[in-house]
C-alpha cells in the first residue's frame, strides 16, 4: 500500500513539472519586439511591412525564412539576416546604394541618348547587381544589332558618401562585324550570284562604305528569307521554302559566314483563271480585263497580288471601299498547274466619315485638306484617294505622306488617316557648271516653299559668277482668296556678260504677275503679264552686225497664257502618264516690241520594270514671229545646256561666222528619250542613274546677212547621268557626247548641279 502511494505521488509530481515546462517555452517564443538595424534611408515600418511575422506572434522558423526571402526580393537590400535574442526579433539589413549618376564611356558610334533609352537603370534608382547585368546584356544586344559583335561592356561602380554610387558603363565597341561569305545550298535553277542580287544582305567589300548592309543583322536575315521566297514565287516555284538560314561567327569574332539552305521544288504554270463576285451590280466578265494572270503563263505571285490590287482599285472607283478580293488557289501537282478563282465578297457602298491628319507640326491642316479630291461625307472613291495622295506628295513639304483607311462607326463608313512627316522646306540651293571651254557658272537661291505653314512660296535668288549676276524676288499664294487660284509676282534684275557667246552685255529689270486656275480635271491654265526693261550695251569691237543693230534699250510689255494637261501618277517622280504644256505670249501692249510667241512641250513616262526602271520620251518646241517688224535678238530662243545636253548654253543655232557670236533663232524643236534606273544601291540613298538621247535644232533669223551660219540641221547627243538626293541636297551629273553637230557649234561634255537645304 505504501509502495502504491509513493508511485502515485511521484507520477503526479512528474506530470506537474512537465506541464509547467511547456507553458514557459510557449511564453518565451512569443515575439515581444521587432528591431530593425542597419537601415539608413528606408523606414522601419517599410522593412516591417515585408515581414510575414509581427509583434505578438509566436516565433515560427518557416515564416521567418519566408520573411528573409521577401526582403531579398524587394531589391532594396544587398544583405539581410534575422536572429532572435530572447523575445526580441532583430532584422539586420545592408541597403543597396542609390545611383547618383549614370554615364557611358568609350561609345563613339552610338550616342548616349540611344544607349540610355535601351537600359532600365536611371539616376535615383536602387543599384543592384542583377539590374546592372541585365542592362549590360541589353547594351551588348544594341551593339550586335548595329553589327558590332565584338563589343564589350564593363560596369564600374564609384562609391560616394551617404550610400550613393556613380555607375559607369565602360564600352569597347570594336569593329563592325562584316559578312565574309554568303553561301546557298540546294539552288539548282538560279546561281549564287543571282540569289545574292535578290537579298538585302551583302558580302563585305571596300566599296560598301556608304552602306551597312554588309553587317550582320538577325532581322535583316529574316527579311532576306522573305525576299528569296518572293523571288522564287515570282518565277513559278510555288513550293519553294527556305529550309534554314544560319549565321556562323568566326572564332576571332571579326566576321560571319551566312548559309541559306533552300528547297526549290518544281515550277508551275497558271491553270484556269476566273472571277466570281457576290455583288449583283458587278459582272465578272467586265473585271477580267484587270486580271494580269493568264492561263498558260508561268506562275507569278506578284501578278496575283497585282490583279488583286487592280480589282480593289476598280471596285473602289465604284464606291466599294472595303471589298474583299480573295484568290482561291487550286494546285495540281501532276500537271504542275495552279488554277485561280478571284472571289469578290459582298461589300456595301462606303462614305467618308472623317479625314484625320497627323504628323504635321508646322503645316496647317487646311493646306493638306485642300489637296484632297474627297471630302467628309463624300462617297468613297479609290481613284480620287490615289489622286489626293499624289497631290499631297506633290506639295513637296513632306518626307513621307502615307494614306490609310480604317472602318468607321458603321459598316458603310470609312475613316481616312493621313500620316505625314515634314521635311525642311527652306532651301539654300547652289549650282555650278563646267564645260569643255572651262567656263564656270554659279548661282544661289534662298527659298521658303511653305511660309508660316500656309503653303506660300517665297524665294530670293542671287546668281553670281564671271558671266552673270541676278537678283530675283518672288512670291506665290497657291490658294488666293481661299479658292483653287494661285497668284504671285516676280521682281528681278539681271546683268549678264554674253561676250563669249554673243559679244554683248545684257541688263534686264522687270516685273511678272501671274495667276493659275483649274479648267477641268487634269487641266490647268495660267495667265501672266510681264513688263521688262532690257538693255544691250558694251558691244565687242568685232561684234556681229546683227547685234550692233540691236544695241540699245527696250521696254517690253507682254501678256500670255499656258494650258497644262497632266495625268502623271506622281508629280515628283512620275512612273506613268503624260504632261502637255501649250502657250502663247503677245508683246505689244505698249512698249517698244511687237511679237507673237508660241511654245509647246510634251513628255510621257512608261514603267519598264516594277516602277524602278522608267522610260520617258518627250519634245519641246517654240516659234516666234514679229508683228510688222523683225524679232529682236532678246526675244529669240536659245538652245544648249540644260535643255540640250551635250552642248553649252547657246551652243547651237544661228551664229555669226566671223565673230562666233550666237544669235538665237525664231524656231526650235528638241526631242529627248531617257531611261531612269536604280544603281543597285539601297533605296534610302536616293541615287538613280540615267541614260539619254537628245535630238533637235534651232534655226531661223530675220536678218539674212551672208556672214550668218544657219544650217537648220539636226543635232544629236547621247550620254549618261546620275541623280542623288544627298544629305547636302540634290546633285545631278551629266556626261554627254554630241555626235551630230555643226563645226561652229560649241559642245559640253560634263555638267554638274548641286545644292543644299536648311
């Protein structure tokens, strides 16, 4: 019994002791205080807000570990530790520094602004190693996009007081990584050289210094894959595919080997071709004339696209703006033919809901809107939209003028968006010419073609040189009285030394008033009045007797008109269409001279190959007759220079044999044929080549002096030229050879015109 009592008492004491021990442990694990140490900028409350435990909570190791990770993930701290001292939880932090200044060193080809836009770090942002490494990779990517795969970027940190740092990216740009070789695998129908001419990437050559197409660019390589696909599809290879396009960097990182593996497949011809339409008012047979794909011809994806555009354009002229033309293809792999059905899905007539104009910072909205053939509320018409685009581009105020459409607030409404990018309309033009006789001429013109953004044209021209001086002030308001009526004036003073050409000096002081107006579609008229005082003096001692008779001062009062008929597709760089100009000018409304002058010109453009190669042919001519008197030398026509390449100014026509003086002629005609073509350089360079032939004559003089040579024979020249829209302005070079000429004519082999803009 005693033994049982002792055991019972011992058990009770043990249980009591054990219970008291658990309660004490629980009380000691309650967090009574959280203390933050090491923080300088960040408030205690901010640090505590990231913790998953608070004062009064029991200590939980798992939640403390998650709190530690939460603090690291903020990016605010370089180091964090959490420990417990009794019931106090102590959080020790080491703050990441703040970036005071960010700089780039060693960058020469890319500006600081370009690099800054690519990275995420900025001044007053928390510095972390991860962010720095991410930005280093971004900078390396930027340099690789510009073709510099050897570029390295080293971040340097400069410690400053108050836990701040300056961050400097030290850059070694290296040389551009060129393309050492481009190879093609699998091509049997077309040679490597032919395929090289189709892609934009080029092998590095010494003469490619003006281009960056010989540097590796992954985006350009992707574009080249598409160019190859389009080329093969235009040649009938409908199953063509680029299997792979691999760029391999050389071990020394100074160049790439690019390999295109292609699968050409068989060549196809067009099979049966038809048009189907859901629009009741449209007959499919009437649309077949606009389809350029012909059964039996070699398959050509470009012709399919052209046919779709033609059908869209013609249907747009009828008011169907969002007509859906889908070519349905049926491929027969046995006969190697591809049949086509152009399906025209039903579309309602569409009206213009709104015309939005963006990008015009300087040019006023109404200057652009008045060039539109369409107005808000009009029935949509594709042809008028195309003409409007041509007119806006013809203003020559914009680097680009893109017009697009989007659906309006209802299915039968469309919104026209006009996006323009303005260019400098102020011009400082300089011209120079050099001839076989070593004569030099120069001129300068200051001009603002978009005065105050209103489309007004103000110009001041000054010509200077050994042979001529001229001052010309002109102004044109293209929409006088808010109507399609141009009005302007020119005031000029000219002094020309024509001793070498004609043996006299000429002074002119005059005023010209002009106005232009529309007559009907594609036809414009203009009327001008001029009052000019002209003076011939300082004759050579051996000047022609014809010129000696003309010595003196003349007041010439004239009125005239011109009619222009033009359907050119583009005013600046036409590829198709024609332009006629016809006019008469009568002198004798007062003054000392009475005559009637008639002039005419014509030019037509023909696209030869994809609007890149353009052939043009044209002619210009004139005839003047005195009204009851001889035509004075001042009013006769002259030929040579810019209007007859291969000859000097006044280089052909009647000439005094003894003195060599050019006398001008009463009649002339000059015909030209020219082929304009790209030179294989990137389009953005704006360089075009030309080859031309000029044929014509200048003849007729009232004075029948036996010492005057006037054969009236045909002269002809041929040559090549180049036009370059350079960063300094337009440059034109002509090299011509006169292969039909008279002994007394004066030829010119080389001519140069250049200019600059501001």
